[in-house]
């Protein structure tokens, strides 16, 4: 059980001046963009009002759904790597919107109520009313995020002639009920790939870099990569890889503190950044 108190959401106030996402500059020579979409727990008050869970239930859900400490892993890796990569970090919880989902019927997670705007929890319980209109949240949060990520990738292309998007995620040791493909292997590090955007040398560089962190696997329990739609399936100058880290390798589950494994993973991620 998490060591956080049930008032955590109140300890992370969200105001009109809160930045919903940040592009943290790196070295102009670096093509790498570390993308951290699911590390935050913050939820604006008006968005919280549309969530039916009580405060304790919401804290439990945040423990399960948040990729805790992944922003710290990316930050440490950026400090260690040379040249320093750029970072794009979501500062709001994925319970506001999930920026990595398709915003339409292409999204397979709609089957469990977890499209761009979630209506169900990790345990398939009600999060929002089933008839919630996702449109306002998509317009307010999802589309600006997508535009900013597109611009960030365009910046790397303009500066270096290529862009390498490395998604930094985590996943629970035991499959949660919402997972559509949770019956397969759950290695310490899962590498999500895309047939168009993940070249073999990027995949193998990741396997080498993370070899000190335990076994790596491909596309199980999660697959695919994040590429802005403007480039998706169109521009091979944009390569991408998803790094999914099993949570027991670096933290107490669910939602607890980080342990010594975090430093080892940050070092491995830095090695990957340097290799590409």
C-alpha cells in the first residue's frame, strides 16, 4: 500500500498558472527527445469535479495508473548523458487526458473506457460518467500537448536532421484488469517498437544499454511507440522507442517511494541516449 496520505491531491495545487507540460531544452546537437507522459499526479479542480471517485479512491487510482518517478529517471539520465537530450514532460495526470492515445475510434483502449479521456479505472470501475463528452478536455489539454510535441520533434529535425523520441514509462509487476494484453511476459524492461519508426540499431542499442538492469523483452506487455501524427508512418527521420520499466525494479508498489534501482535505470537510459 502507498505510504502517501489520502490528501496528496491537495498537497499538489493546480492553478491557472500551472504549466500543463514542459519542453526542457538540451544540447542543440542532440536529436533525442525523452518523452515522459505519465509521471504526474496533478489534476485541476474543475477536472477533478468530473471524476466520481472519492478522495481516497482517487489516490488509490493514481497509485496504480501513474508511472511514478519516471520524470526523475529521465532527469537523471539527461544530466548524465552527452550531449544532453531534450525532455518533454507532462505535468498533469493522465487522468486529465492521456496524450498518448488516439483521440478517436482508432484507439483500442476505448474497449475498456480508457481512450484519450478515461471513463473507467485500472480495475474497470467507474471513473467518469459513461456519457461524458471528451471533447472539451481534448480541446483544452490533448490538442495543445500534441501540437507542442509536434513542434518539439520539428525542432530536433531542423537542428540535427533527425529526431529520436524515447518514451519513458513504467508498469506494474502484476497485470491490472484494464490491460488488454497482460497475459504475456513481463520482463524488467519492455521495449515497445514500431515497424516503421523503430530501426534495428535503436532497438539493439536499448537492449545493450539496459542489459545491466535485467532481461529485456519486446512489445509485451505493452507495444508501440509515440510519434506525433504529422510524422507517424510518413517520415523515417523520426525514430521512436518506448521504454517500459517494471516497477518492482526501482520502487515500492503501488505508488510508493523509489529505491536504489532508479539510479541504475537512469544510468542505463543515459547510455542509450549517448548511443543514438
